[in-house]
C-alpha cells in the first residue's frame, strides 16, 4: 500500500483533469481547487546586455602565476603557498585595472602590505581535485572579516596555475570525490546556496557543476545560526 501510494503521488503531478487538479493517495482522488492561469514571464530590458569581459578579465579562465618557482613533481604541496597567493593577487590586481572582476582591490592592498603570518591567508589545504593523484592548493584571502577571495591552484606541466577564483562569503567550503562545494548565505537565514565545482579537463579549470539551495546546518546542529537574513 505504501509503494502504491507513492506511485500515485508522483503520477498526480503530471495529470490535469478538466479544471481541477487532483492527487491520488490512500483515500483516492481529491480536489486542490481550480488551476491558476499560467503566463510566460515578462522579460525586462531585453535590449540591454552587458559588454563581454576582456579575456584577461574572466575569472573562470585558468591563469599561470608568474614569479614563482616551477613545481617539478606536479604536487602543490611542494610549493610555497603564501608566495603563490601573493604573486597571483598582485598579478590579478594589475590585470584588473580596478574593475574588481578578477580580485577585490582591498585584497590587493592587504597582500602587498603583509608578510609571513601577518597575511590574512587561510591555512593551505591540499586535495586532489584533478584526478591525477597529486594535491591541488586550496586557500583564501580574508578581506574584511566577512568577504574572502577563494583560490585553487594546480601545477600544469610544472607551472603553477590558478584554476579557480571565487569571491564570496564563505559559510563553508567542502571537498569530496573531486568536487569542491562552496556554501554561502542567502537572504533567507534558513538556507544557503551551494556552488559545486568539478575539474574540467577540456578547459583546464574548475567548472561550475551545479548551483543549489541547502538548509542551514547550524539550525539543526545547534552550533550557531547562519548569517542573518539580508546580511
């Protein structure tokens, strides 16, 4: 009876009976009231489109990081993480020309003025994201206590290469089975957006695989609330 009821619940989503919408459960068909008229969305400002970004201003493109030693083993565990981040942020800032597409200007200033442990760079994490058995470098620059610049690097033919750049409010970052998921707050404090990235061999970068909503875990775990709605 349970299986039959579930099948009926699924099938009812595709049934339109006259002017009524009905679902079949253990008690048979019932009416949910008249259907509303369905209209196509109204597209606003159809004649206005943004100008395309210049090739060097597209954060999704892989980019070699100049001024750092090659990694002969191909494993980013052998690279100086802080030197990589400082070189990348400085180069991105120069290419960005203040547009903010590649990097937050505040991050550029922070990294140019810091040294050693004074730099607002998160502890590097190494995880194989490309499937070659070697660790990529995952880290982030914390800008103002809320916004961060997430970076992922690999060694492509020995050259240190950035394969993901993402600015956001990092409510959580997770890695599993070659996926890198970034959890960020939304305007609804009960939910977070989850951007799931995977390695794309063709373009040599971490590509967006899916974008979903998930419940704020801390609401059920009691570890503390998600960021306030609208923040």
